[in-house]
């Protein structure tokens, strides 16, 4: 595989930022992807895919840039939101997790190149996304959002049951897509260091 230029890598990284922004607002295109008033997004899918395709460092940097872009006020988050106030949102933990999601998916993928490794990388990254995002949501409702009296830690986790099947399917899809790209030598990071 030819070594890609930094400009090419940054261009692909920018493409992933755009795809993540589109994935965040997919319900604007497909309105029925809302369950119980919660928009079902494709952000996690693109965060995992970024790690698998771009590698741990560039994938994490791409998701970091996506987060900074949103915090700067560009409406790239779900429901076309953005700005510093998003940090206080109950769902900001999921956005924050994308950096680690991409890094972990990429790191596992860099060590192992078989298809099962792609699936494991995707599922481990998904678990990290849920751990950070759901715990942030619980803390947000406890400390700076007005939580209903019956809100409990287990109830917050119960809310995550609705999007879980979709996210598991999309994790497998991200793994399969990245594996196919690798078979055509379309990965961004240097695969020569990876044993087949």
C-alpha cells in the first residue's frame, strides 16, 4: 500500500466529521427514526468506523475535531444543535465518548487484522460508548438537570435498551464495511506493520 499524504489523511478525516454530522441528524431525513422522543442517530456507527478505517490516532483526532466543531457553535450535533451549552446536555457523554470509541476500535484493529478482530473492536467500542454516555446522562440528571423523583440508575440504563439492538447491528455493519475496505487496501493507517 502506498503511503498516503497528510493532506489526503486530513481530507478523509474531514469526510468522517461530515458523515458523523449527517449521522447525528439522520432523523431530519428519515423522521420515523425517533423512539420515545429520542432521535436514533448514526454517530456511534461513524465513530467506530472512523477508528477502524483511520486508525486509533487519526480516528480519535477526527472525533475530537467533530466535538470541537460542535462546541464552537456549528450545528453538527443531534437536532442540529451546537455550542458550549451542549456540555451540560444529558447526552453530551456520548459525544465525548466518540473520541475514545474511535481510539479503541482503531487500536484493536491495528493489532489484529482478521474479521473477528473487527467485530470485537466494534463491540468493545460500543460498550465504551454506552458506559461513558449512560453514566454521564445519569450524573447530568442528578446534578444539573431536573430529574423526576423516580429516576434511578437502573432506569437510565433501561432507557438504553431501545437503541441497543440498532447499535449492535450497526457495530457489525461497521466491522464488515471496514473489513471489506481493508481487503481492497483502502485503509488509511499503515497496514504493513500489521500481521495478517
